[in-house]
């Protein structure tokens, strides 16, 4: 059994060729053949003497697990930030819609100045504010 593995390992170092004939049929050989397109290929490395596949070291699993946890935390943080931004936008849009409704439906708009006194908004100011609100509402869902 050990001799067989040794002979296979020696044969694995030999030059291999991949030949494709006119019909597209692929053949693998250790010698170039006439009438084939040849390209040198490297054979895959032989398995260990026992033929067993060895699992990666445990350090790789720990590193991959830590990377996965880090990516999950980053994803959750991004999702929370996006939810917060949507809530802020929704609240802003609600305030803009309420102000638009109030300005569009009122015959006279009353505001308070810095002294707390009532001030009536003139029509030109109201129209400018309505246009500005409509522009801002274009960014709302």
C-alpha cells in the first residue's frame, strides 16, 4: 500500500497536457499529441499518505466566528441607523404636510413675533413658504 502511494506521488510530478481536438473533445495525457491544442496544466497536489482530508486548524474557526460576529454587529448597527434616519424623515415630512395644509387652507395666517405679538402673514410670504414646503416634500416618501 505504501509503495502504491509513493508511485502515485512520483507520477504526480510529471508534466500533464490538456488536449482539445477539432470536435471539442477533451483528453488529458502526459505526452503532447498531434492534432490537439496543447496547454500545460499542473496536477493537483496529492493527498496525504493516509488519504484523509484534514480539517482546518481550530484557530481558523475562531477567527471566522469572530469575523462573522463582527459583521453581524456592524449590520445591526447599520440597520438601526437606517431605521432612525427613516423615523426622523417621517417626522419631518409629517410636520411639513401639516404646515402645508395650514397655509393652504387658511384665509389669513397668524404668527407670533419675538415679542409674542400677533403678526399676520402677507400673501406673498405665504406663497413663498408654500413653494418652499412643496419643494421639501419632494424628498418625502
